[in-house]
C-alpha cells in the first residue's frame, strides 16, 4: 500500500514511518522544510514538499495514495489562537480529506486524544465505543471543537471512506520523547520537588511510541470504517505513582499539593488543569479486534530504564 503520512518527523510519526516500511508499505511523508525533508528521507520514505495549511495539496496527496495517516497539527496557531484555533484548522483538514477520499474506500487514520468532555461522568474506564460528545452549548471551547474533529472523521465512513480514529493518551513515552514527561522532569529539577494533585489517585493512561506506531499500521490495514481505537498500553496509572517514580530517579520528594494551591501561578503553570484530570481508559476492544499487543516497556518500567534521567540525575533510591 502507498501511504501518505503527515507529521512524519514528529515524535509519533518518526516511529510510524519505519513501522509501515518494515511491513512492506511504500510511504510518502509531507515535509515543509529542507530539514524535515531530510528527516523523512532518512526514515526511508519518499518526500512530498508542502504543509498542512495547503488544503488543495493535501487533497491531491490523499487522492494519489492508497491510504492516509494524519498525525500533524497546526501548532503554529497556538501562540495567537490557542488550542481552539488548532482544532478548528484540523476540522477543515478533515473536510478536505473527505472531499479527496469520498467513495474510494481508502483508509484514513487520524490521531485524537484520550479524554472527551463528559467522560468524567461515566464512572468507569472509557471504551472505544464511547463517542466524542457532539458540539453545542453543553461543550463549548477547545474540547467541543476537538470532539467535532473526531466526529467529522468518523462521519466520513458514511461517504465511503474507511476512516478511523486513534485516541492517544497524554503520555507517549520513548527514548526520543520531548513531551509531557520531559516538562514534568524539568519542573521537578527547577523546583526541587515534584507535586501531585490531592491524593494523586487520579489516573493517566500512557503508551510506548513504538507500540502506538504499530497500532496506526494495524488500523490502516485492518480497521473497518467509522471505528475508534484506544492507544493505551494497559491499566491507567495513578498520577501519584508517576510523580513518585520521577522523584525517586531525580532524588527529589514527591508531595501532595492541594488542588486550590496547585492552580496558583508558579507551580504547574499551564499544566495545572491537565494534571488534575482523571482519565481511565480501556484498550480491550482495540486489542481484540485489531490484534494489537503492546510489547514495549510500560511507562513506569520505561522510567526505570534511565533514558529520561541522564547522569548525574539518574539516581535510584
């Protein structure tokens, strides 16, 4: 299969491209700069110059390919428009793919996020069958627009696109991770302590980036139209245990922070609203239907591997 991939030089995309090639697929990666083009080529893929702001170019690339994996986002909009603008731009991209792929039966696999507004009322781990909630007055702002993106992708199944969503947890870990965990580690280094909200019993799912890449490939190859999959490695982890593991390796205390204090400026900053989230999620349907079996180290084991804590901070009590 000839696969068009966006975001191929990002953390997840840089694992997806080699995964696809190893499985015998031909890959073309979108690259907006010389550096990105070099990176895509180094991963073994063909290069298509352009960026996701050019909807006509995206439609052309999708039309020429046998399938599309989309993991890029308009991060350039964050400073001026915030996450709302990023999600709104993403919606337009999904509509463009719909125009290009309608009636073809080609696969379109798109990344989304674990944690839909309203899930906190489920009283159980979210499953793949729990839909993103519709937009409207009940769910204004960023989460509403993000859910509209997910609903738009799933809706393309009715237009003859083999579309699917992979919901990704806040933590995708690996030896090349530069995301949320690194931010937490940086804060712990800066403050000499790592905090967790309240009793830290709120849980977070995680996944190894290599296992996630395998899931994207399986969805491309096997997913029926209009399905949602959960890219979580297993049981969700109490945030307290994540904080304690980081603290243990850095030699700093992990301490409870009252939620009202945690929200004050200067402690977690822009992460304050994130670290309080409770995000239990199941992967049972994904594993049974697609045959996905995570094989790489889980989050706590990966933290113990040491690559997140280069000497002299890699101190295990």
